[in-house]
């Protein structure tokens, strides 16, 4: 049996603070999927559905996913990244103001926007970011559609737009890297960026938007690739286990396997699924509950305004 030794040293950070700006992709799942069925089904082009900001369809149901990452590097400096930018501009404007994200953007204290993937609830609120900082660097996964690229330009982006090559890690600064994974999912969306942070004395932490590539695949990639990846300290974001609240034996096996990784902290968002979080809690996994504030509907997720401290 051949053992593959991880070779990529991305450096280390002292600590990582993750603020959940919004994990509420939408308020009612049935409404979203009824809209998708009415538009033609799962393979419909998402840009043909007149949701905000492209149209008024169920605007009161649209919210979004976004998080602020604040890392203290080994030299003591603080680096900030915005991870995704939500969906409904009205909702994102409100959450940005409530958490002071608008001010940080205006002051140039957030150096980049990392888009996990092109889905509406992670990306279509980009105007709420760009109106405060049009020159911010944006990282997108390989697979973005021409319509998405055009939308970024139309929203006034004037800064660098960087496509992360598939499965070729890009170190954003020492201790934090972004990796683009090939995938194809609902509404013709392709490619997803995942963030990996190496924390001094703790090992690796993984930050996902939805985790469409499969949580075990993404963790095993880290183990194979990164020095320090044999110790998975924490997971934040979407694990995409039961976003429609269905369950089966294969999902049970995923939860059982997760229990073997020695993870110290897990914080989930809406697309993990409530059933999945309940199953993980039953199995003894260290899932952190949220406070169900500011529009979050359950404490099963690390919700809007909640913070995960690592390191």
C-alpha cells in the first residue's frame, strides 16, 4: 500500500474568527423549489428565473449566505475576507449594516471577496458589496458562466477578478488557501471554491459555502494535500447532507465516518439540513448551536450574527 505524504505548506495563522453574516439562504424551502419547478426544473438556467435582483418573484423569500473571516497571521497582522455575498440586495444591505460590514468595505479593511460558487443565494447579492468597494479583488471558481461574469461587470466591479484553477490551491496569505473543485449541480452551476486554514497548534480548518463536492471528499483532499491536514480541527459552512431534509443509510454512513476524523468544532449552515445536524448531534459530533437571531430560524445552525472562534 502506497502512502501519499502531503507536500503543500500553506503556512500558519494564529487564530481565525468567522462571523456568520447570514446563513439564511431563503426563508421557505418549498417556495424556492416550487419556483424552480415552475421555471422548468433542476436543469433550468438560474438566470432565467426572475428572482431578485433580476425580478420581483417572491422577493420576500430571498435572503442569502455570507460570512466574514478575520485571521491573525503569524506576524500579528489582521487580514479580512468576505466569503460569499448573499442573494437579495435588500436583505444583504440590512445584514451588512447590522454587522458593520458596509463600513469595513468602505474603509478598505476587507481585502477580497471569495465566491464559493455561482448559486443565486451565495452570489446574486454582489451589488451590496460592490457599492461599498467596487475595486475589491474577487476570486471565483473555475466554471463560472458568461452571464455571471457579465453580472459582476454590470454591478460596477473595477478590481481584479481571479479564476481559481481547478484543484490547484491558491494561497491567499500564509495560513489560508482557496481550492476550486469541479462539480455540476442544480440550475447548471459548476465549480465550487473551498477555503482551508492552518492554525498553529491545532491543524486544519475547512470553510465551505455548500460543500457540493461532498464533505468527506473535501476533507480527504486536505489530508492528502496539505501539511497539517491529518488533523482536521474545525468545519464551518455547508455540508450538503440533507438540504431537502431527506435521509437514508448512505447519509448515516457519512455521519459515522465524520466521527472518525477527530474534529473539535463543527458549525453548519442551512444547506446542511436540519435532519443532518440532528443526526450529527445524536452521534456525538461536536456541533455548535447558534442563537437563532436576526432572521435565523433554528439554533441547529451557527446563525446570523453568531461567531466561531478558532485558535
